[in-house]
């Protein structure tokens, strides 16, 4: 589906980074599609067609630009104008669902028919699920070719291609040259292979992004031994299928990219790791769109002006966030961090690496479902709730990730004794990546909107106008309260 060029002409002419990933430019005279920030000479308006996604441009027959590298774009905001069904399907595709599953299975996963799924994708994204998945594989592989020294055979499977033959054929058709030829062309940009340095790669985001505030949020809630946060970096240990590793993310002023260093022995899991990093920092978000929407509310408008570019912090593990949220009930944030750290130290796997402060991997659900957790300062009811969730997760009877419907998740987790709706909604906000999750009973939120403290029911009614971005309103209100309200001197 084509976009109206008039709607984005000013952004295209200015190469506005805020629109990077919101649309792609197909150039009729060259047959190439570009990002709106492409450094080449801006083509004439009559010679371009605009697409919502890179996959849409590719489906129309355009080839990716080798100069601006569409694979390095922040990507199309998953929920920008899309339905919940499309958003969930996109997230599943990003996690590699179609690498092994079919479109019919994808449709079943989100409870629609295959034809309806295809119609939804064409309407919202201008491409089919298969075309989106193919573009994802292609872009990720191209990025690894350009930015890493990984062997091409490893890149093939890390990107989700089923065979090297298929990998080579897709590249030859798309770029009119083989992966090997592309690697040789970019040879001077590749870092020397060094296992000690890990895989180093850059990820882009759309401004504005108050990443210092984001890091402060993560630092305040960090788990000693599992996470390390500084003024400009975030690092943590990770585990996938019982294999441990770690990563470090670094930010820099005046840059729209983050530098990521990943230490993990299984390259096939690389995309999943990067996808999780994007979720932790909400890199796909379109902050300008969200800020403009929330600023329509008179009470929120001055807050947005003071605190632009806030993102919703995600997480590495939904189970870990659930344990953290349960332990955080009726105690301070720092006390909860201490309790979670004790669990990691006693039940988690010891981990040795060069990063100071990283010493343990958070335990999997299987390890905690029978854990006594005695003599750790955790009350009996919290222990029972943690073990109940761990048992459900270990038996695959509960998922805590973006593939789950929020209402269904809340209903299931609240059936566990000791877990209330606030805890469930907080988990949904961070682990399910639901941009509309809203823990309306939160005391700080009720005190932040107006001069008088609202009841939960009043706040819920007030928040109706903030849909579908209520989770961003939560971060905005929490940040505003901590920065401007709580910090006020007593009079």
C-alpha cells in the first residue's frame, strides 16, 4: 500500500531522523528503496513512491540501497496504526516464528483465519507475513555481513535461512551479488575476529529518546550480580535453553544509535537476543508520535514538554520481572532488588566474565518451582506465589511475553493467591510490551494527574483518553512525580 508523498515531503527533503523507519522511499528511476535519511541526492517527488515498510517496497520490486542500508533503520513502529492482531503477529515474526512455522500456524496463534491475516497485513503494512519475514531475515543477515566478522555460514542460520543455498539465492536476487561479494565490498568496515570482543553491532532509534532517564529507571531496579548499569551503559547476564552469556549496551550523546556487544556461544540465538535488547530499550517506538498524542491532554502537555522522549522499559525475561514484581509488593524498590539478588545468588548459575558486577544468571522457572527460599527475608505468601508462577511457566501452562493477550494473562495470573491486578498490569507493561497496560491503582499515578489524589476508579476513567499509549503515560507520570513533585521542598 502506497503512502501519500505530500504527507512526508518535508521530512524527506530534510532527511528528518524522526521519520526514519516510519516510511521507505522507492525511487522509480533506479529501482532502489531508501530510508528517508539516505545521504544521496534527494530524488524528485514525481520519481518516488512511499511505502509503510521495507517489505512493502521490496514486494513492489525495489532493491535495498547500499548507501543508507535499510537494514539499519529502527524499523516500522509495530503498533503504529495497526490492530492488536497485527502487532502480535509482527512480534511473533520478529521472534522467528515463520522460520519454522507456517502462515496458517501464525494465523491460529492470533486466532484469525489465514486470509484475514493476509488482508490485515496488506492494509496496515503493505506486505504479506511471508514478505515481512523474508525482509527481516535479509536485513538481519546484511547487517551482520556489514558489521561483524562472523562466518557467512553462521550468518545464514543466525538470520533464519534454512540453507546456505537459499541464503545465497535470496541475496543474489535482491542485491545482484552474493553474500561473499558484499562482505568483500565492506571488508574494511569489518572488525577483526576476536572471541574476547564478542559480537559487536549497532542498533538505531528514532529521536527523541531520553535514554539517560531510561537507564536511571533500569539502574534503580537492577538486580546485583545479574545487571550492571552505569550513566551510559547497561549490561546483564542472559540464558537461553540453558546456555549462558551476557551483553553490554552503550549510549552516546548526539547519536541515534546504541553500541551492543554480545557474548554468547550459539549464533543461531543472536536475533532473539537482539530482539530482546530492542524491547528492553523500546527501540522501535515512535516517541514523537506518542508525545504528540499525550500532549493533547491538558494535564499531560506540560509534562511531555519537560520530559520528551520517554520509553517504556521492557525486560529480558518475563518470568524474572514477575518474580521481581511479586517481591516488590509492600516493600521499597531497593529492598525488592536485594531479595531478587539473594534468589539469583542462591538458585542461579554462577557466571564468570570480564564485566565487573556480573556474577550470576537468574534462575529458570524449573529451578524455583520447588525452591524453599527460606531464611532470605521473603514472606511465606510471596514464596508461594513465586513457586506457583514458576510451576505454571515450567509446565508451559503460562507464557509471560509479547505473544500473550493482556486480558487473558491478567485473568490467569490473578488467579494465583497473593497476586493482584496492579502486579499483573505492571508485568504486562514490561514483559508483554503492551503499550496500553495501565496499573490504575498505583498511588503515585493517582497523585500525579491532579492536585487532588484520585481514586483508582477516577484515574481509570481519566486514562480513557490516553489509549492506546497508557503505558507511556505511566512512565511520564512516574518520572514527573519523582523529578518535579517529590523533589519539591516542604513549605
